C-alpha cells in the first residue's frame, strides 16, 4: 500500500539526476506511487528511445494508481470552480483527484496549484 503520490515535477528531477531529488528518493522507506497521468506526461517528453528507456527505469519503481470515475467527476468540479480564478489545468486536477480520494500526500513542486486543490496538509514539497 502506498503512502504518497509523486508528481511529475519530482519524476523530472529524478530523470535529470538532481542530487537533492535522488537523495530524497533514496531515503524513502515506503512504497511511493504515481498516476497514469504522470506516467504519460513524463513519457511524452522523453528525448528519443534512450530517454524513454531511462524514463521507464524510473517510472517502473513506482506503484501505478489508476483514476476512478469518482476521481474524474471531482477533477471536473475542481476545474470548473478554479480554472479561471487560479489558472488550474486539467492534469493538475486529475492528478490531485487520486490524492484527494485516498487522502494521501502528493509530493510536488507545484504548490501554487496543488495547494488550492488539496490544501497544505496533502500538497507537500518533498525537498
């Protein structure tokens, strides 16, 4: 069972071999997860075949938490409510929906958007 979801921002830091991100990730004793949306975001920007292989090596270390129909409804409600006032995007709402349903933290560097959706108790900057 996972204890938290990792956002795309953290995965990109791991891919770029950011020392702080690698140290933080290496210190995690519990299983971390990601959503299929993060998987898709990361793979869509992978530079070439070797980049895809490197991304898969990182992504395969996480449990994948699929979205439910209820997650999608919640994300639609959040987008309708906060799109204009806070500039939230579709992917942020969908990724946050899983954390909201499971009431587990989202490790992200996008606190500006995710705190609006999840509050400061679930939207956490990991390092």
